[in-house]
């Protein structure tokens, strides 16, 4: 959450001039609107202060939130074991923050990744992926970022690690895998993506940390690839794309 809340804090105009009470409101907004939580607990709000290297209010956060419930008009309402902004407060903060300004700032975060890639198909595909994000197509952004990542790994293995991958593949006993040797890019599609990640780790092509990233992101991609009630907010999209580009696409040079 550290990177996400810092991006949010940096998007606030005159952030350094905000009072602690105002920052409590803003961090509740971040947790419940930007991140899509049902409610924000005092501990989570305090963690936002700490993540941004800000002093936690001397009058503890829980007391500020509780007092805000009793104000007229109320600033917060209790919900699901925590707090969320009263509707009028939420709408006022949305106007104050400015959806267009926040979108521009978060888009710039992703566009900075584009400049790190050399000219070519990967860079062009990432550009279209970010175009989806800027158009508000969060699910499409995640699906395209996943395609970019796996396709990049296919190319990397074919160029540098084909013997290692095929050695592991030859030992496979999972009947879901419909190929026993890779000779071309399309052969990778003959196995579940979870098995592809597993083979990459067994062949020592990727580290265990990268394996964990890929497995986590595959779960997110699966949630986005079909109709569901899951809300995909822009903070999650940015973390998804940044994680894959920085830790996979840029790390494994073809």
C-alpha cells in the first residue's frame, strides 16, 4: 500500500498545508474510494500517515473518527467495523481532489514506464495498454498487461532459456499440458498459465519472488477476464502494471 498511498498524497494540491484533521479525511477517502474498501479502520488510517512519513495525530485517529460521527453535519458514518465518509463529505472531497487531475497524475505514472522500454512491439503494446487505462477500461488494462508480460517471457525463453525450459517440460506428468517440447511461440499456449509459471520456476528462469508476483497477478487477471461483481479501481491497475513491467518485462531482456 505504501506506493499507492504516496501517489495519492502527492496528487493532493498543497498537501503540506493540510491539517491533520484534513489528512484523516483524505486518507479515509483514499481507503474507501480509491482502494474500494467498505470501511477504513483507525489503524489503517494511521498506517497511511506512517507510509507517507507524516506524524500520526497526537489525538489518536480513533478519537477523531468517533468525534466526526457526532458532528453536525456528520463527517463520518460507522460501517463494517470501521468508518467511511458521510455522503456530503465524500462528494465534497471528490470535487476538491478533481477526478481529472488525479487521472492525469496516475496516467503519468504509467506513461513513465513506456519510456523505459526500447522501441518495438512491447513498447507499442504497452502504449495501447495505457490508452485503455486512460479511457477508464480498467479490466482491459489488466488483461492486456498480462498478455504483454507472458508474451515477453515466451520471447525471452525462446531466445535464452529454451533448453532449460524443455528439460523441465520433458519431466511433466500433468495431462493438462498438451506439449512435451517447445519449438515455437505458439507451443506455450498448450499448457495452463499456472503450469507455465511453475515450469519457469523449476527451470530457474525466474526467481521465487517473481513466481509469487506472477501467481498473484494471474489471480487478478482471472478476476478481470470474465463478468463479475469485483470492483477494479485505478490504484489496483497501476500496481498491477507497474509490478509486471518493472519486475518481469524490464528484468528479462530479450
